[in-house]
């Protein structure tokens, strides 16, 4: 800092940089607030969060809510880790922003190195943006550029194949590869026509009784092969899938061999494999990258939520070495840029989050607590008359609700079962935040809730999560057997 003296309005990092002291029990008048009215139901103002500590969020009335989902699988360290606050303040003290079209910065370089190292160098570049949606959008464009800059170029590769009941983001490109019926509905007419969808790997609903797991995987691979043939194999640019489907189906691990079979079809036809690990990546399933457990390396990979743990908006597109090599021999630069890419403060936060995951050996805790969470969920819900399926991996689990366990008939969407359970669970007698999802079966029918607690959660917290969730489910759906 040299002789630098802060001006009156400038604060030094040391002042008040520790965990914020939040007034408890202070009521705020939400009717005076306007920022949230565009994304919350107008007649139901949401709870107002004024503090966070460990696995808990604190509302303006002093209610402590156990955050069993890290928001949407984001806050992987829990809330208010002072080590991350310090890293952010340190970066702010140096400088907050520089334009990545002109400059790079140490935080972005360090984060990229961490990401590249975490793949053993298989992915050799990280393109850092601010949201999962942006990372997906960038992956689609990079796939197109890859074929345009190949020698000889393959400009006819304009089709994408993605999966039904998937979610990849909310901008037009990412919404097009996604298949979220509700979010697409208004915009169908302006979504991309060069995106085609095949089935998910969803054994509970879509594997036939007479089929073995291997036969089911072979059927899905054949469906992808048929789609390539229908479109013309050399017109397909990439196949896009989540390594483990998160929000839409509700934490469905793929069957062994599924991703390898899908990659084989892509490779046979020279198309790229894009794995979207925005939700399931960065440790959530027990390994830093979910694809490690499948031994399938993608050509392009998106990561987001657990990357920065919610301390700053951040996401990244990881690029396989062979794609980087092709672009290097072409124009040498990705034809895409955004004002906030490689943002120093977000990168500093994410670097610290990633170092803490390593230093505190949190992936081991994810694996251990993940097994425990699975056991507790099975104990509590397997026998429940209205829970059809309990599934998950690492600290990423879901339970799917049914009206009838035998027929697996879902509840009608009008009953909004998952959302009602979510709202009920937020009431003071339960005080747990659960992630609701619906539309898993066909985009319209089907309800589930997801569990995605922080990587450093304890057995006691898991016990409390499962107990509160069970009581909230009982309250909404009644009898347990
Ligand atoms: N991809 C997947 C798999 C997601 O789950 C999400 C968000 O939930 C996105 C992309 C979009 O990420 P974001 O909301 O950060 O834009």
C-alpha cells in the first residue's frame, strides 16, 4: 500500500471485517421493499435473511433456519467463514476490478491453476464467468468455435443433443438445451430449433421391470445413436448432460457405465461431450468433479455453485486440452467476452473456498456424512406411504413423492406438494430449508425435495435435518405407512 492513506469514505479491511454482528429480532417492513417483487410471489413476501452462521440462516425475527440445501447447493462451507471474508477484503484492498480483455489478475490465474490441477491437467484452461448459466452458454459457443477452427473446418455441426427433464440455465441458449417445461413455456417460439432431446437416465421411473441396468444403459445409448442418425451424425456439435442430475429430477445418480456409453456414441461420431457440473460439481457428490467417479473425462465442463460457495457470484467453463490445442491453432482466442469475467474479488473468494475444502479435508467429510445422510433418509422415509424413492450420492440426496407407492402415481401439479413441504419446513417448529422440485417425470408431473447440506456439516445437524424434514412431510402428506 506504500504511502497510501484511505480517504474518508474508504474503509480498511481490518475494520469490521469479522463476522457481521446482526441485530436479532429486528422486524423489517417488507411492504417497503421492492427488489424482490419480480421473483417472488407478490402476495407472499419471502423471509428476510439478516445473518448467517455455520449451517444456519437467521431471519429478521431472529428465527434460526438450518440450511439443509445450501440455498441451491451453493453455500458448501456454510455461512460466514471469516477466512473467506479475509480473502475478499485482502483483494479489495489491492484492487476490486480490472477488465479481462486488457489484463489478467493473480486471483483469476490462481483459481484457474487450482481448477486445472484438480483435473490432473486433463482440462487445461478455465474460463471464469459469474453464473452457471453463463458457463453453459459459453460451453455451447466454444463447441461451435471448436468445429469452425478445426482443420478442415466442420461448419455443418450445428445441432446439439441434450436431455429431457434437464435444466441448464435461463438465457436463451441454455434454456434451449434445457428441457424445463415451466421455464421454457413462455419462450418456446424463440428457443433454438437446433437442439434435440433424448431421455434421462432415470431408473426409478424409466427403467423397465424386465430390464437389467446394463440393458437399460444400452437402450439409452441406442436412443442417442438413433438421434445422431436422424440428424445426420456429422451435423451434431455436442451432447450436453449433467453428470448427476440435480434440480429437475432430484439428485439422480447415473447408472454405472451410462456416461461412458454416451461418450462412446459421441466419440464415434466426432461430437463433443459437455458435462454440466454447475450443481453436482466441486465436491458435492464426494469427489471434486462428479465425472471422476464415472471415469469419463468431458471435452467441456461447467462448474459453479460450490466453486465460490456463495461468497461471490462465480462459475467456470473448463476446457479439455485437445479443444484448447485446436483453438490455439485457429484464432487463438475464444470469441466471447464479458465485462465481469475473471473478476478479482470473486476469484479471490473462490480460491479461498477451494483451499479450505482441501485444508479442512472436507471431501472426506462429504463422503462420510453423505453415507450417513443416505442411511438416515432411508431409515426415515423408505417405509413412508408417500415416498416412492430415496436416492443420492455424497451430500446430494432427494426423496420423490407419490400418491400411491405401488403404481408410483405422482401428485397432481395443482397440489404443489414439494413447495408446500418447503414452506411448511420453514415454519418455526421445523425451521429447516429444503429444496423443492417438481416436473421430474415429464416436466409437469412429479414432486421431490433435495438435501444438500454444507460440506462441513455434522451428524447432529444431519439428524436434525432428517427429523425436521420428516415431521414437515408428515404434516403435509399425513400418515407415514
Ligand atoms: N446448470 C445446472 C445443472 C443448474 O443446476 C443450474 C442452476 O441451478 C444452472 C446450470 C444455471 O446456473 P445459474 O443459476 O448460476 O445461472
